[in-house]
């Protein structure tokens, strides 16, 4: 089994890189879905989350924040997902946490070179 370098994880998922990969893609897994994304695609995904936050829910919905009535677009034009408000917040945290850790690691690697 290949080993991974964990980047960030929370209640809904995990982001990581394969240890021996030469790719610059980050694997992000949440719910039952996995994405291979660049840092730019993660930023695009975050923008799509902000767009999704603007969607209105049904006022009479009995499920409240657990209702999967929000349509989240992904960086792929061919894939969108139904998510709840709670899941949307967790996905946002996963992506923001991943970007923060990736940028921090990059910054520290640059400092250590000097």
C-alpha cells in the first residue's frame, strides 16, 4: 500500500498527496467522492462554495441545515453535488485548511532553502 502525506482533515474528509507522486495534484476526499485538484482548482472550488452559500432553501423544509437541497458546482463543469448547509461548511473548511497548510509548507520550504 502506498503511503500518503496528509495535508489536512476534518469531520467530512481529508486532503493528501501520495508520498512517491511526481504530480502536483492534491487528493481531496469527502463523503464518497474523491477529487484530484491543483491549488488553483481548490481556489475555484472555494469560489463555487461562496456562490452556493447564496442559494435559498425551502422555507418549509423539515430537515433544516441537514437538507441536501444546495447544488454545489465543482471545478469540473460536468460534476455538481447536492449538499446540506452543514456539509457545505465542512467542505469549505476542508478546502481552506488544505490551502492554508499547502501555502504554509511552501513558505517554510522557501525559508529553509536560505
